[in-house]
C-alpha cells in the first residue's frame, strides 16, 4: 500500500498531520516548485526565494529523517507547472493507493485538490490543518447566528480553549482580557531597538537566489540582502532573540512607526509561522512563560498572544467562512486604480514612501504601516479592492490569501460591509503624526488642512466621510463626526473637497504588469 503525500510550500512542518499519520517505508513525499504558484500574482522576489529555499531545506531534512522525497525543481525539464499537473506525473511514477494531503491554506488551491478524486485512480484523503488552533468548522459554529463577528469575543473563546493566560478560576491573567489601551506609545528616537538575527544564505539559498534572479527578474522588490530564516532551526533562533530581547517592549510600541526603522519591537516571525517552520501555539506558550517568569510585562505578552490566537486564527476562520465571495466584495464601490507609487515608492508623502521602501527592501512592513498608512490611504482614496488585494498578496513575504484577504477586504477597505470591522478604520494625518516621526521632515504640513502643501490625508479623510455619508451616518461608531463636518460650513467643506479632488486627480495609476503578468510575458 503506497501513500503519496504532497506537501505544499506553506506546509513545512515536521508535525504536519499527513506526516504524523504516515509510515515512512510505504510513503512518498511529493514537493513541487511550480510556475503557477510562483506567478498567480507576481510575488516579491524574496517571497519566492523564501519558499523555494525553505522547501528545499525541508526536503533535505525529511530525507535525513528517513523519508523518501520526490522533489520537482522549477527548472526540471518535465515540470508540469501546476500542483495538479505534478501530482498527475507523480501518480504515474508511483501508482499510489492513496494520496494524503493536508487541506490547502487558500481556497484557490483547495478547489484544485477537490478535483483530484475524479482525476486520479486512487483514494484522496484530505486532512484538516491542525496547525491552526480552531478548525474551519469551529469558526463557523462560533459565527453562525451571531449579529457581529467581534474578534474580541472569538479571542476569549480561544483563550479559554488553549488555557493561555488563564488563571485556575477561569479568569484572565491580571483580571483583564485585553491590554490594548496600554499599547499605544510613540517610539522616541533615543530608545535602542536590538536588531533581529539575520541569516546568511547557504549553498541551497544561494542557488535559489540565482534561480529567482534569472526567472523572476521582473517581479517587484529587492532580492538581496536575503536574510529570512529558511529552516526551523533558524526560525527558532529568530524566536529566541525575540523572546530574549524584544518582547518586553512589543506591547507599548506595537503601533509606533519610525522613519527608516523596519522591525522595531515586532517579532518578524510571520513568514516562519505561515510557512510552517514555527508553531503558533509554541510561540504563545513561550510568551506566557516570559510573563510568568517576570521577563515580560502582561500588556506585551497578552498583545502578542492576541495577535496570534486572536487575530491570526480569527482571520483564517473568517476567510473560509466567507470564501470565495470575499474577494469580490466592494461595499464602498471603490473604483480608482492603485497609484503607481505603491510600486515605485516615488511620492512626496514621507510616510507612504517609507512604507513602500521597507516593503520593497524587505518584503515586509509592520502591522501599523500596513494598516494605518498604506491601508488608510487605499481606503480614503477609494482604491478598488482587486488592485489592493493583488498588491498586498504580491509584495509581502508572509502573504497568503487566507490572511491577506480578510485584512485587506475587511480590516482596511470595509469592502465586506462591516463584517470584520464595525466601522471603516479611517484617519487623518493627525494619527500618523501622533504615532510616528514621519511628518516632521515631510514636504507636506500635517497641521495644514487644505491647499497645495497640506497633508493629503487631511482632505482625503473628509472627502471619504462626505462621499460615504449616506452609508455611514447611521453607524453609531462613526455617525457623530458628521456634526463636526456640518459645523465647518459650506465654504470650508468645499475647500476640503476641492483639495482632495485635486490630489486624487494628480495620482498616476500603476502601470500594467506589476501584480499580474501582461499578455506575452512569461
Ligand atoms: P508581530 O507584530 O510580531 O505580530 C505577531 C504575529 O501576530 C504575527 O507574526 C502574525 O502571525 C500575527 N498577526 C498580527 N496581526 C495579525 C493580523 N492582522 N492578521 C493575522 N495575523 C496577525 N499578516 C500575514 O501574516 N500575512 C499577510 O498577508 C498579512 N497581510 C496584512 C494586510 C493588511 C492590510 C494588514 C493590516 C495586516 C496584514 N497582516 C498580514 C498582519 C500583520 O501586519 C503581519 O502579520 C505582521 O506585520 C507580521 O510581522 P511580525 O511577525 O513582526 O508581527
Ligand atoms: C507562494 C508559493 C510559491 C511562490 N511557490 C510555491 C511552489 O512552487 N510550490 C509550492 O508548493 N508552494 C508554493 N507557494 C505556496 C503555495 O502558494 C501555498 O502552499 C498555497 O497557496 C496554499 O494554498
Ligand atoms: Fe504622511 Fe501627511 Fe505626515 Fe506627510 S504630513 S508624513 S503625508 S501624514
């Protein structure tokens, strides 16, 4: 009885359900570098390098552990170019009795897997991905019949389920579930931020870097320096450094932004978690130990755990609950094209140019940059959700649709009509100025509301509120701001609208071919 076990590029976990269930002697592991996955959007070069290198390292680890691994490299002459094509070839080679695969992270890929029973002359066994703490069914059961899918409520369920930061009497550690109110400090320049560990490319990574340069040269972003962890061992070193040096300040400075500083106190572990090198629960347990041993304050540890068993689990459940419709949602009827500066970084808006620079150089930007600078801009400027989704999916090394899409369609764009966020998360330049040092040296003046040198976020904010008044005025979390708008009077209002219109008219739409290949390009 031969079992074929396909392992996808984000399933690089030694405790993967399909490996746990298998017998080494009668199993063949199949790993596939395929053109379709590398180009369904034109991923950042570092993202492709990360996945190929981590896949090759993982295959070697499995072999060393006694598994039989059948690995297709991108440039192998017979490479069929897609998961289904490669599985078909492997079925011919090995004549398995059963294909055992862990469900895909993305709806797009899962649809293909569901065609396999009809395509192949063997059984297909699809296992639940139990690296997530909540199954899709559990989320659906929780969501069913609720008026609002409030993350905080889901998070509390997850705290109870895992026992993380819970006292024996089932009360939350410290007496409160959520310490977010303590986590909003601006980071003044004098504070020293310990640099995260960076990992030199070894022979495998160097070979992959050459391949990526040769085959994906037109994709966005810098390929080098390439410093991501590509093995579990490296990822554990990255986690060790975070728990030793940065978690203490993770909470307070979670929302801070500093020009030219890309990591701050963030863990920088999302790539390792998402491709399977690190287990989300093990990280949360380590965070809790840091708190229990007095090495990190509760607000930092609770904040970190909430991001993972709260937000990360919640968006994953949310994605599958609403798939595939979420990708098409456009509640605010946003139609504007993404501006070209999202790809080039060429804008005088200092906050945006710094966030795009970090994205280009690192295939990473931290959460508040993705949310309150880049995302806020897309919301206020009315950029169409498809362009925004493609951009976020392509440019970040940690981007997979299950996590990117709810954050984009739900959290930043309100395209889902408020299923994820109860109101659009919109802010003027004042918020960015409060949380960062971006504005001081910007060519725009954050305190100026309208006119040539005024911060564009200010007029865009009111333009957004005004154009969505009918939809938003009855939202109890936002409706009150219309009293402020009305008090301004018609003349001031007209200045805001004219200022924003002028700015919007000046935006250069992105040229074709950044996110998706243009016809004839390969
Ligand atoms: P930390 O700040 O150290 O946070 C710890 C961990 O919490 C992260 O590693 C991540 O696993 C989890 N986390 C934090 N916030 C979120 C969130 N909103 N949703 C899910 N998990 C979260 N994260 C991705 O992993 N992939 C994406 O494609 C992605 N796209 C995003 C798009 C937008 C518009 C926004 C606003 C956020 C997005 N995020 C995404 C969430 C978040 O920005 C990243 O997880 C984070 O920046 C990764 O850096 P870090 O590991 O240093 O995170
Ligand atoms: C993102 C990605 C890329 C760029 N390339 C591959 C690949 O060649 N082979 C592979 O197995 N996985 C790749 N991935 C990750 C997949 O897109 C990811 O596993 C699915 O999206 C999950 O549904
Ligand atoms: Fe950004 Fe406005 Fe501040 Fe310039 S002034 S950095 S555009 S928020």
